[in-house]
C-alpha cells in the first residue's frame, strides 16, 4: 500500500497543478475525492506467476469494511495524458465512493503499466481468481465484489464468474459480446465470427490496441513510488496514425491489413488463421456453454450492437442453466435501442442512424446501484424486487416494455415465404414475402463478385472506425443493386410487433465450392424508406457445423439455416416487412473469395453465380416472433 506521505505529495502536486491552471473556482474532482476517499494508485497486484497488474484503488475514509466495485480493462485509465490530468476514472470513483463502495480499476496483463504478455480473449482465468483473492483479503474489504463494465471491460466477466470465487457476489456485464465463445447455435468466438464468416471489427480495433512485441516496456519489479512519478509524464499509450478504414479494410490479403498500414505486430497475425472450432478459442478468457455459471447478473444489451442475439442467448443460458436456483432466479436483462455501449447517451429524441426511436432514456444508475446494494451490502431493494426479468425497448411504438421471459411468451412464430417469378433482383423486382407456402418452384439468381461486394450501410456494428456507421439507415438506394434480392410483403392491414429471435431458412445453389449468404430484416415505411433492423450471415462451408468444412457441388440445392437475428420492432399499419438476401455485407463481414481456400491469405477471387430457390420442395422462409396488438 502507498505510504501516507507519498500520497500527500501526489495529492498536493495535483492540487497545485489545478490552481495554476485556473481550475480552483470550483472544487475539482480530485479535491472532492480527497475529502472522502483514500486514493491508492499504481498498486501492483501480484498474480500467481509473478506478474503484477497495475491497479488504482479509491475507497471511502471509514473504519468500516466496504464492498468493492471492480472494473478490469484493456484500456488506458492513467491519471495523466499528454501532461494533462484526466478525470474520467476519478469521476467514476467519486460516484461509487459517495455510495459507500471502494472502486477498483485494473489493467489486464500486458496492458500499459501491467506486467506480462497481453492476449485479447486469452487472458488467463487465474488472473481473475488471484485478483478476487487479493481484494477479498484487504483489511478494508467486506469480502464482496461486484463486476462492472462495458465491451472489453465486460467481456471477461462471464468466464471469471465460472470459477465461482466466493467473494464474487454479482455481475453487471454491458455490451459483452466479445466474451461470448460458443452459446448454443452461436459460435461467435468473441465476435470474431458470425455464421463462420469473419467479422472485421477486430482488424480495425487491434490496429490501435495490440502491443507490438518490440515496443518499449518498463522494467519488471518497478516500485509504486516510481510509478506514481512516471504516470505524470509517461502513460505507456502508443499514438497510432489514423487510418481510413473504408479503404484500409479492402486490402488483400486480409492477414496483411494491419501490416499494410505499417501497424503494430501482435496477436492478430495468429488469430486470423484460426477456424471457428480451433482449440485455441477454448483456452483463456471466453465463456462457453459447457462452463459452469452461478452468479446473479444484470445483463445489458442494445439492438444496434454487434452481438445482440448471442448476448441474449447467453442471458437465457444463464437463467436456464445456472447451478443454483438462487442464481437462476436472479438473472435480469435490459435491451436498449442504442449503439454499442451507448446506453446513457439516449435522449428524449434518440436518433439511431437516421431513425428516431423517441425517448429511450432509462434509470441505469439507480438500478445498477440498487443491484450492488442488494448483493454487496445485503440491503433490501424495492427497485430490484419490482424489476421485471426482461426490460426491452420496442422501436416503432418507441416504448419500454417488460416480460418474464425472452422472447415474450405471447410471441407466436409466424412464417413468411419467399416468392417471385424469378426476378427478385433489386427493390423494383418481383420478390414477395407471402404468408402461404408457394406451390410453384422458382429461383432468383445473382452474381456475387468479391471485388465488388455489397457495402455495409448502417447495421448492428461496433469498432470499425469510419468504415461502417451503426444504426438504422434507409436502404432503398442500396436495394437498386442487381446482386441484392428483395422480398417485400403487402402493406400490413394491422400493426404487429415482432419481438424475439428471428429464424430464416434459405435454399441455395451455386457454381462455386463455397460462398456466403446474407440477410437483412427491414421495416418499410409508406413513403418507401426502408430501415434495417438486424442482419446476419452464413458461410456455406459451415452449414453442417463449425467442426468441419463441407463443399458444395455445382448446381446442387442446399438448405442454409441462418444464424438467428433479434429485434423488437412494431410494424405499423401500412408498413411492409422486407428482407434482403445477398452474398456479402462488407466490411461488416469479410468477403468470401468463393474459392474454398482460407480467405485470409487470398488475393484472387472467383465470381459466383448464386441462386435462391423457393416454393414447392424449397420453402425458403423467414420466421418472425409476432405479437398482435
């Protein structure tokens, strides 16, 4: 622990800095913290293998033992950057200390001041257990720990919970898809895959995150006093040149995208070679459905995030398979109509892409505080007692709703069949969605050229820089491409809510060994605006499972079950339900080069002639969870 005189020197230096800079008119966050908290920064928490993880601790000035809100992250939380004080972490600390909690934030191993080698999605689970042990045994700790974070600060929580450490009392994972390995039919491997196709978000993200093995490091064993001094002018954060990812992600081969930008070497070069069922995905920090789970959890998902469906599937898995009845009864889910980790950015007129979803605000702070009060302090909470198991936002009606289960029990799976006279290409074609299975067989054919893929426009995305802007956007101009098949229902005579998992089954033939099938679900307004709701993809070689690759025969028709989509959307009277079918959605997903090769190391592609068959013995269809209002 830091000596009192060292902390006083640190605090006095910061206060002098603030006064010199003219910030003394109001009490700074640091001054407020200094009044109520003991600040212990750059504590090097020991792990069992001798490596130490950099940890900042903020705890109330009290003789009573306090619970801990713990956040472990790969991101930089150093108190200084470019010689200036950064207060974001201190603000979070101040908020939690005021509520009677110690707030502890820690860097993953190999990140910034933490020792060891970093491995995204592969951090040793022992790091979590050792951290819980250390915190539990501090004299000021009441022995109860709650986990809090979003995205990469949440992805490790579920696998850590599988260790069943007695001090871990509750979880609040938000936007946690990168921690989902295999859950039921979802084989995401940390958002690396969807339907066996590569998601390109990690290519852009790792460019500015992975540490080059040749980068300078601090010597092992450096003391806390030196670290406190160094953090004022040296935050260990590399500064990467900005990349235009609209162009950068188009480089081939995929394995050289970061190299082409003169970016850092690192874990990407190895990870890009892994197939969906590679044993390496099952070593380290991902949570898979064969791992135990027994912790109360408050799960937060958003409709326009990269992993809504697998995230919700993980909630259902925990609720159905937690070891104890206590844990099964204490799983809660909140689904918001926002982008990745943008929950508290909702306003009274929330715009997601181009579509307004109205007032999407929610009392996150109150509920999360009540959650931790219940499990870490043992306090009764009417806020939690009255909270439904599932709280979800329905777009279209623009309202928060509740349910005991997901999908809502009243949702009825309803089939809509693809139909056409053979010309469903573009929104001006003859593609239809119909309620009755067509008797006559037909097919719609398009050319898929990997060198001219369908561009991602809006969608359920994260972390691709300027390459893809997430959210709902009018797809009508995109639907003029000849390589997009468009199937649209008649205008609805009555409004209908679609809430739950969305299944789709498409019958495909092709003249190549392997290709992709993509689908989007769309709400078409009376004026023709077509807003995307969710999207998915299936790499056809994995149609029989992710543990093998099975090639197509030229002209043979195969049933392709797509990975499920999810939404909650009210299609108003007069609106139409539409799906788009194609073979690319780039750069949300990597391009299938249509060769049957590795994709990641290829620069030459084949143009595929793909056909979607429907009617008769090929009932291509989408199955919607519909609730009549």
